[in-house]
C-alpha cells in the first residue's frame, strides 16, 4: 500500500497528514502539527521560513519512526507570498507576509499606468492589496537585483527539499501576473515591475513530479525515501480539489483563516460584472478555475482569541457565541482595518462605536458579531455568484476548520436559504493527497477523487430552518452606503 504525505501549511498552523487508500476508502491521519505566524523583523512582518522547513523534517521523522520507509509527498501553503533566492541558491531574506502594511496603497500607484479594467481583463484576478504584483512593486530594488529566482512559498519549500525549482500555476495565478489568454507571465506587467521572466522558474501544472529529497537532508535527518510531487500548491486550490461537490450547482466555501467562497468553472469569467464585484479567476488543477471571493474569515476569531490570552478554545468560543443573539451589529468584515490591527477586539469595538451600534464586550458577543457578519457576507455572495455566472446554486459545500462550527453553518443556511453540506474539515490536505494519487494513477481523475472523499468521510447537512426578514437587505444597504 502506498503512503502519501500532505504538508499543508496555513497562515496560523501547519500539519503533516498521512493518507492511504484502503479498499474503497481514503484514510488519513495527522502525524504532526505546528504553529505558524509572522514576526516583526525590522520594519516588516516576516514568515519564519527556516522554522517551517524544520517542522517538515520533524514531521517526516515521525513518519519514519512508524516504520514507513517510502512515501510520496506534496506541499501546499497560503498564496501570494514569495522568497527571493540569490545566485548561491540561498534565500536573500525571510519572506514578508501579505498582511504587512507595505502594499496598502500600491494598487493606486500601479494602476495609474495601467487601468484596473486593463489588468483585470488580462489576468482575471481580483484586486487585493497584497497580490504579488503589488508586493514586488514595493520590493527592495537592491535585493531584486541580486535575485536569481523568485519562488512562491510552496515552490520554495519544494526547492529546498529537492534542489529543483518550478512555478506551479494554481499558486502563480494569485500573483495577478499571469495572462489568462496566453497562459504565461504577462510581459507588460513584468516590465512594469522591472522583473524578468527568467527570474521565475518554468510554469508547471498541479500533479507534476518534482524530485527526491536530496541526500544532504537524508544525512542530517532520519527520513523516509520521498518522491515529491508538485500538487495544487495553493491551499485553496487543494481545498477545492478535496471538496466533494457533484454536478454543477454547488458552491464551495473553504473556511479557515480566510473564507473563500465561489464556484468551480471550466471557462474563466472576467466580464464587467465580475470585474465590478471584484471576483477572481484563480487557476485550478486539471484546467479548472476557482471563481471566488476572499472574505476576511476566521482570522478575526483567531485574533480575538489572542486578545483574550488564548484562554478559550475555538470550540468554547463557538459555544459561547451560539448563546448570544445574532445580528446585533452589522460590520463590514472586509474592511482594511481588520486586515492586521494591533488588537482585533478594539478594532471591532471602535467600528461599532463609530457606527453607533451596540458594542460587543464578552467573548461570546464578539465571536457572535463575527459569525453573524461572515454568514451575512456568505449569503450576499451566494446571490452574486448566481447572478454573475448565470447559473443557479442549490448547495453550498463548506470545508476546512470552519466547517465544524455548527452554529455558523446553520446561520449561513438560513440566511442564504440554501442546503449546506459541511465537511471534511481536512479538505485541503485531502486535495493535496488526491492530486498525488491521480499522479501515481491510484485515483483516475478529479471526479473519482471527489467521489472517494464523499464515500470516506461523514458529512453533515444543514437545511434552512428559519429566515431573518430584512436582515440581509440591511446588510447590503450598509455596504452600499459605505461605498458611497
Ligand atoms: C487562504 C489563502 C487565500 C489567499 C490568502 C493569502 O489560506 O491562500 O486563498 O488569498 O490565503 O495568501
């Protein structure tokens, strides 16, 4: 029996999961989990990339300690961030986090030359302050001049492990630098950044073989033999692969640090309405597109938890939130002020004070305010998704850690008046493993992979139980007023 390892690193935690196909079931087990986060280094919030590499090896040593001698392995992480590598093959600095303040104003600077509409038409990618396009625009020119390779974070990790470098497309598309029509980096945008095509290793699709872990690491650590496969290296791309949607009337919501809500398309949708609503067309595995929107997500809950000295577990926070009344405040959860505030609790309370709303004080009230407004935004986007793609939706598949929050799932089902299927919580790692299994021919294709997930994991169904007359309309009105 083959053993597959998913290295899945999100902005707040990372894990190694072991997967095997036993009879007609996909069986997974977590072998190692670790914290992740950025730290201030000088002016900037930086990822601790050497620490992440160390944790990958620690996890692989645990695999070997179980007597497993041979595995295949795939790596996925969050998107948009990159590592600059010099001529000597070493990183030139730690990667700066997308939440760093350096790009807050950059969209305006860059779009004074090329309009937003023009960039959108080329790339089909949503305008987020932190896209790689804007990060590279603000990059230290002296460092860029010394840069031999620009590697997206998961490509960098694969490079450190194997010595081989590629640019995998599901993640590369989030740079907002790939040309949709040409399927390559866009020459004009590269020129604007004074970055050359040759600084990016060649583009590859998800499922491409990368190489073996080099002997240097085998001498240093007790590792299994490892064939590294470049999976859908963007965590959201892996999550969508691992989402057990069937037919074409389902939407996905990958619920973690971010909430990524959208639907899978086979042809990108970058028309005027998608542009106006700032929807993105991120490239997926096997010729698909993730037509989606970023919503602030559980980041807000994670930060509030820190404000309360991490004394509550996420389950306790959800329990306390469910005892409060929903919709006591309307918040624009996607406001820039919630991207990286010094204190999230204070940021939420200030917002409520400024807008003359009840100020949430207790942990339950704060978390309820976040859940209520996330659910409102989900419902709002379900409507927009159907309008823009001109196809009805009858089901929302919620995956990721957030799919375990029953209260939030029910709120979402009620507000959007849609059937919610929750789970699996580990869809990202599953998608990572499925791409490996498709590469080794243990699974036939994407549809077969999703069917395997469907039959291997217990999913929960939520049906609308009630509605909240006028609440979604008030939320939409609040957003419209904010825009004007
Ligand atoms: C989710 C995610 C999103 C991306 C954001 C920043 O973990 O990858 O898809 O927009 O993080 O990279």
